[in-house]
């Protein structure tokens, strides 16, 4: 398998995996770190802030990016016969479905 086709498999897999892992990270609060803007500090995992609010968003994005990168790298190493069946539309179809999931998770904010 050539490098461009491996990159295509990596890109499609990363896009789909990132969207799914991001929604799981938000729903289950799987943040690799927490930022505390009031004290300008970072804490590992989901630490509580000594003062002010805690920001988990950066940790959620990092969790999803690392997980999707590992998964995409593993899938791109599969034989060409298996990866040829991956539909490139997965790169946009899965994130669209994740948007619907987020709308459901956040329905309390919309239906007040």
C-alpha cells in the first residue's frame, strides 16, 4: 500500500474516531487534564479548582485526539484488502451523527 492511500485511511479513520471519542469524553468526563483559569494552573485528569470554575474542554479534546490517533494508526497498518472497503463518507457521516447525539445530550439547555 502506498503512502497516500495509507494517509487517506488514516484521515478517514481519525475523523470518525475523533468524533465518537470526543462525545464519549464529554459524556463520561474523560479529560486528561483540567485547566483552572482563576489560578492559571493545570491539574491531571478531572481535578477540582481551588477557586473559580474548572475547564475540561482542553482535556476532552486531547483525550479524543490521542485515542483517535492511535486507532487511526492501527487501522492504517491493516492490509490494503481490508482498508479498501472503508467508505470515505464515514469522515463526514459519523460527525453528523455525533451532532445529533450532542443535541440530545444538551436538550436541557434548549428546552427550558
